């Protein structure tokens, strides 16, 4: 399967993949970590999260994993598949190209390399 056939990703799907690239999570941890990683700018509601997770599962971008901890039968731990990683990489490349186009039009300024 061609990863570029799944891009552009919906923003919430991309945020889910980004968080899961750090390691498997269950739903509540995903909600918390997405909000934390975006400084509170992205807050998903549980219903929207679980619909998107089901779509990502159906598309083979994520899978249920065994994280080795005692499990609560109501919690499913999810991780990114190799194909999901490839799709996330394709989306990141697409966004990088879009950002470069914006920079060429002086819509976005280069960020300082490091802040003191």
C-alpha cells in the first residue's frame, strides 16, 4: 500500500499518530497527551477520539498492542503500525512542503535556531 494515498490526514489523526509514535497509549492517555503536546490548542472529545481511532484501526495505521501491564478489559492499548509510521512521515513531508511555500511568500518567518 502507498502511504501517500492516505494523505492529507485529518489534523486529529495526525496528532494521534504523533503521540503514538512515542509509545502505545490507551484512549484517556491519548486525550491527555494530545492536549499537553499542543499546549491545549487541540482538545479532542472522547466520542471524536474513538471514532478516529476506529478509522485508523480500519486503515491499518494503528493496532492494538500488549504493553505488558495488567489490563483493564475496557482499555485498549494502541500503537502505530509500520504503515502508520510511513503515513505519518508522508504527512509530515506534505506539511513541510506547504510550510516552505508559505515561507517563500513571507507568510512565515524562520524561527531562531535556539533560544538563550
